[in-house]
């Protein structure tokens, strides 16, 4: 905070000095004091060079101070994320080099070619060669970047490997809900009309679909390191956005229109704690779409673990269908009838053991 105030004071002092110099220049011109005008012009040229040098030093200093706090200092935690980083660094390298060259030339020209009585500016109205250069060169580079981006985009949103883990993530104001297929590897059918959190069916799962009977639900996303995962993304109310900053991925969650993307986690949560030096590190799911008054609080957690750790976690989970059935059995007969209707479970359905897909 102290550093910020120092920078603010220096910037204010520079602006005050600059404005005083300009005011003095205008007064001199009005009075016809040509010598004073030339002197002020030299002062302005010197200030341009000073600003250039201080600006370059300030940019380097800020990089040294804040770079390690950015995501760029951390490796991408997915294979697709590495490709996104390559594109980002390529863009920063080219645009940064162009910016550096043009800004140095801009301030140097202001100093080198300051006004004197012996120099006249050269003016030309048109140059086909220059227009072709500054049009074609950026167009070629942007076309390359767009083409590369489209290639990676279709890769991420295309078909996942056959052995990919499937996780459904649903956003609602203001939290994320996960669903995993059971032993059958198939997510059960859903119907938004069946959504009823009070009966244990917050995701609107159709319990009449046998594939849903072994599905698991969780508030955390558990992934296996090195194993491809396909995310099936939904929203219940407004447009949300699944932001996976550490994996360099994001995808809109649109009500009524499921979207998908897939990637392969590279590091477990424990490994990232060592890489970042942060013992409290967690992979975060953020909502990257402003979705309401509680948008800031809409966060989720991803736990990337080994196959053994994942299997251990999986063994301790209970199918949501079983949880709902047990809850219904604990109700009185009258309450049970109403709950069965809301949960779309028929009172004449088969015994639970026969319904769960093995």
C-alpha cells in the first residue's frame, strides 16, 4: 500500500509540473516571447525522455514485484492449458515488442525533432508501401493466431477419449453442483420440471430412468490426475460460466443448452501445493459471467488426486437415489405419498435393490 501511495504522489507531482510548464508556455506565446517558448519546448522534450526512462524502469519494477502473484508464474495444470499458454506468450511477445519499439520511438522523436527555427517538418499525404505494411503484417499475424485458437477450441470442445471420466457440473445462483455416473458409466436422464431441492432432487433427475439410480452427487469435483475428463455443463437459472483458471479453460453454462469440454489434469492438488509453495492451494471453479448479486461468492473446489485416492473417495459415496429413498421411508405415509410424487418415484415401483444398476 505504501508503494502505491508513493507512485500516486510521483504521478501527481509530474502532472502538476507538466501543467505548470504548459501554462507558462502559453503565456509566453501570448506575450510574444519567442525565446521563452523555445526554452519551454526544450523542457517538454526533456520531460518526454524522462517519462520514457522512468516508465520503462517502472514497468520492470512492477514485473519484478507482482509477476509471481499472477497465474503466469504457475504452470498450466492441464494439457490443453499448456497450448493456451503458448498462444498467450506468443501474443505478449509480439505485441509487447511492437509496443516497446513504437513507444521508444514516439518519445525519442519528440525529443530529437523538437521545434527549432532551422527545421521544417516534412509532410507527405500518402504512401502505398506503408499502408500495405501496417495492414498486411498485422493481418497475417492475427490470422495465424485466430487459426491456432480455432484449432485448440475445436480440440477442447470435440469428442473426448473413450476412456474419459464424465462429470456433470450445474450452476445455479450461487453455487455449483456435481454429478457422476455410477458403475454403468452413464448419467441418468434429467427433466427441469422435476427439480425439487426439498425432496433431495436439486438437479431434476428422472428417477424412472434406471441409469440414474447409481449416479452420485457432490459439491466438490474430484478428478484423477492424468485421466481425461469430459465436463457436461448446465445451468438452472441464468447464464453462468465455468471458469477453470488453473487449467486455462472456461465455458458458458446456459439454461436448457448443455455444453461440453474436456481436458487432462497434469498435477494433483498436493503437487500444485509444492509447485506454488502455497500449503493452502486449491483448484478453484469460478463463475466468469456476472450472474447476480451473489456472483462474487459463486466458487467451487476441484480436487485432483491419484487413482487410488479417487477410488477411496468414490467408495465412500452413496447414490443420490438411495439417499432419496431412505429419506422417503422415514416420512409418515401421507408425507411419503407427496414426496414420491415430487421426486418422480412411483409408490408401486420395484424394490430398491432391483432398481439400482449394478
